[in-house]
């Protein structure tokens, strides 16, 4: 259970770091730029801890997939990026893939 908490923390930190990356305006703004470094470091440290007890194929896929999906949603909600049917369908495929990997990891 602790590894799942750490994985969710790693995903949240990665999403926060990527959001700060957008807000940093090419690293020209100090506070968001510091946020990028701190949050990405926290994300990788948390992910490294998760990999002690979880298969890398499952942990990394969940980390990358959910992080990507959440950033896409953040782009639409916070940064007014356009949304389309193909984007929604693509996000659904990412989520289905993450769920499938998690279920396959639980079977072995």
C-alpha cells in the first residue's frame, strides 16, 4: 500500500513540475523554475522508492501514463488548450492502458 501512495505522490509531483515548467516561461521566471527542479526531483525520488517493491514495467507505465493524461487535462482546464474528440479518445486509451497494465501486474 505504501508503494501505491508513493507512486501517486510521484505522479502528483511530476504533474506539478510540468505545470511549473509551463509557468516558468522558458526558465525566465524564478519561482516556477525552482518548482520544476524541486518537484521533478521529488517525483524521481518517489518513483525510485516505488521501484524497490513494484515491477518497473507497471510502475513506470502508470507514472508516465497517468502523468500524461493529467497534464493533458491540466492543459485544457488551466491553460485553455483546445479539446477535441480525438484528444478525449486518446486520453481514454491511455487510462485503459494504465488500468490494463495494473491488472496484468496483479496476476503474476
